[in-house]
C-alpha cells in the first residue's frame, strides 16, 4: 500500500536538495530517516531495570562506578558537608583547586 503526503514548496526543495546532496532519491532519504529517526524498540523487549540502566551507563563510560544505593557513612557525610562549606557562592573553582593543592 502506498501513501501520499503534502509538503510546502520550501519543504520539498529542502528535501530534494538533501537527497541530491547524499546521492539518493527523495524516497530513499525518507525511508532512511524513518528507520533511523523513528525506529521503535522491539515491543517484546521489557524496559531496563534501574540496575541494568546503571550497568549500561557504566559500560558506556558515562559513570565511573555503579552506585550501591547504601546510605552515606558519617565520614562520607562529614566530607560532603566540608566540601559544601568550602564551596560558597561566588567562590571561583580555580581558587578551590589551588586551596585543595595545599602549600608548595
């Protein structure tokens, strides 16, 4: 079955120019766009769990460790409080880095 759509003159010209630039017909360009831009995930594949998503981000290098979701220890909370205390509004990041380096 075939379908038709209506485009403005400007839309058709832009589509035609893109197709000729890529050495394809307009139909080929539209089919490629449909398969890459509007691809649907397989309907029978369940969504990722939170853990699977975290593992995916870790494998892609987006996060450097997989969170264990345990509460912070008192030492970790104290460290975060100290960092928050040192980073005051208006303090430049370069000054913070220099302070963290300590005396030379």
